[in-house]
C-alpha cells in the first residue's frame, strides 16, 4: 500500500531555499547592471554636453563663464551644497546654463543627481591659471566637465577641484588631473 501523495516538508524547504538563493544571485547581478547603465548615461551626457560647449565656443569665442563658485547639475552654490544660494537644483545658478536651449535641447542631469557625490561639475578656466592653462580675465578659454562613475574609471582623480569625480572631459587645452 502506498502512502498519501504529496511532498514532504523537507522537500518543500529545500525547493524554497534554492529558489531564494537563485533570486538573490539575480538581484545582485541586476544591481551591477544598473550601476553600469548609470555610468554609460553619465559618459554619454558628458560627451554630448562637450559638443554643445564647443558649439558655444565657436559662436562666442569663449566657453560659458564662471558665474557662481560651484556650477553643478545640483545648482550653483558656494560649497557645492544644493540650495545654499537659493538655487534648489539644476544648472540655472551658473554660466553653464547659457548653452541651453541654443546649443543643446536639454541640460544634463546625473541619474542620482542629488545623491552626493553623484552630480555633474563644470569648471571653466577664466582669468586664472588652472588645469595647466592660463586664460585672460573675462575670457573662459578652457574647461573641465566631470562626473563620478560608480564603476572603474579610465582617469581617476581627473578633476583636482573635486577629488571624488573620476571621469572628465576637457576643452580648450585643459589637462585633467592638473592643479586646480
């Protein structure tokens, strides 16, 4: 005579634990894929914006000027803290805003924009020696545009003004990694 049909408690627990283990492995893989996707967006944003900055330079014979001490995608402020200059978030606090809408249809915004240190940072060289370039007063002749990648970076420490940023695009002869 055969016993009742069905699974034992041990068999059910084993199946549930295997499914749980597989689910956790999949979630870990998805998190790294999300970080890679955010990094790809950051790199694409910087490259597209660099093209807009070059178009601005062609039209104005200089890059957008330095209007506030910290021109970031979180807003312009004295110490790169959002909202400290009355600008809650966005590029509207600095000279960088002048590339919009003539040279680009939208201003870049980091996928985790308000999550420190994930934001874009624009630093023009204007009336000073910075990043290995000397520019006359009133003329932004070079720039560094940077972001912090979550994964590995081809140029860690590229922005001496903002050490946490590890991916930079430069224009006008500015040298990533040179003194700020």
